C-alpha cells in the first residue's frame, strides 16, 4: 500500500534525501540504528526508502526536534 501511495503522490525519496536523513540522525543527533528505525516506524513506515512525502516531513520534524549530540556537533562542522 505504501508503494501505491507514493505513486499516486508522484513522490519517491531520492538517495540524496535518504543520505541527508541518515546524516542528520546518526551524525548530528547521534542516534544508533535501532533508535533511528524506531523513529521511521513511528511515522508509519518500515524503511526510509518507502517514505511518502508526509512521512518524510514527519520524520524530518521528529529528528530536527531532537537535541544534537556533542559528537554530532563536531561532525556537522566537518561536513
């Protein structure tokens, strides 16, 4: 069903968008893979690749709201 919704919206998440989400989650916010996956599931999806536009927006909002990790701040300066 997720795939059909994506087609009807004309939205397919790009590799660059996936990379940016993961950089934000793991690099800047310091999330481990299990916690990142929990956030993806919380917006109603099992895989980042299957996100609809509203799910992508909701995930991004959730991640941005999290505090930066001290380690993440250093990574953000290098990027």
